[in-house]
C-alpha cells in the first residue's frame, strides 16, 4: 500500500513539470540597442512573440500577456509643499530607493481580469502592484498604492512619460502570435533595460520570458560626457580656456573705437 502511494506521488511529481513546460514563450525585439542623438525625439520599439505548444499540451482558446519594461534603477525623492506664513515651501519628503527610472506595463486586457488580486500582487503585475520601496525613517518598505507620496510619485513619472500602464495594448495576430509597441519618450534615461513577458491562462502564469535592451548616447554629446567623466582635469581646463577665448573674441568684436 505504502509502495503504491509512493509510486503515485512520484508519478505526479514527474508529470507536473512536464505540464508547466507544455507552453513556452518565444519573443523578439525590433531593436536591442537605441542610440540617442541631439535630435532624438523618442522611439517606439516593437516586440513580437509566440506561444509554442508541445504535442502533449492541450490547445487553449485564450491567453493573456503582460509585458513589463523596467529601466535603470535609481534613488529618487518626492517632496510635499505647503503654504507656511504665506510662502510655498517644502514641508516633507520621501525617498524612493532603487526604483525603476522607467516603468512600462502593457497588457492584453484590464489587469484585474487577468488573475486574482493575490496573484497579481505576488507577481508585481501593474504599477499598483509593483514594488516601489520607500525609506520611512530608518525603515525600508513598500506601501499601499493610495499612499500620498507613492501616488504623487507615480503621477509625476506618468506626466514625464516615464511610467505608463496601457491595457489592451497587446494584439494577438493569431491564436498564438502577438505583438506590442513599446513607447520610449524623448527624456528616456540611459542604461540597461529589462523586458519581462509573462504568459497567463485561466488566471495563472504558465510561462515567462526575459530579454534586455540598452539605451545610450552617441555623437558629440557622448564624446563630451565621456571626456568629462574620464578626464575631468583636462575637461575643466579646456572649458576654462574656451570661456576665456570666447570672452576675448566678444570683446574684440564688440569693441568701440
């Protein structure tokens, strides 16, 4: 009896991984490197993907896709102003620690319809469920979505086009092939980006795929930035000499005899 029960349990464990691997994602970005010049006004990348099924998997009618793009992590601060003796001044502030400088969430349909609240929160699906750690006194913690500092931080990032959440932004071209446009604003931060694609079916995540892209400056601006970073003394000396020469030329040109 015990041997039969043990064999049944082992068989269940052996079958379970095969079921989780029954479907997998294959994705491809239109461009893994975005070069920013002085005339850069933003760009729109295209991500294509397909849901691959093995022979043992049962065909499904509907899938849900969630694409989350996160930019370089950094520390940011949000300040609250209030009127003090008739003057608007900063009265409180909150530090956001190691949060994405860019955060985009694109889905096939409204996020609450994809999975239950606990699953969405556990997987960080959507801006409201994404962990944005704050320093509160000596503690580090994430807070509820309607916290005033958190909601205003998200609002300001949205206004800059750096945080976005677009539902029904992903289009299925066939039952298993999909595409999504990823907007990048003109003020997009430079650095490495992560693209996380989650596949849902029947309220559960059944597959996941990650890829990366890089955004960097090119041209004269990048040359100046590299010079300032790598040769600080020479860069400062050149800037001072340029200022002196410019001032001398201006005095010669506009000199009155």
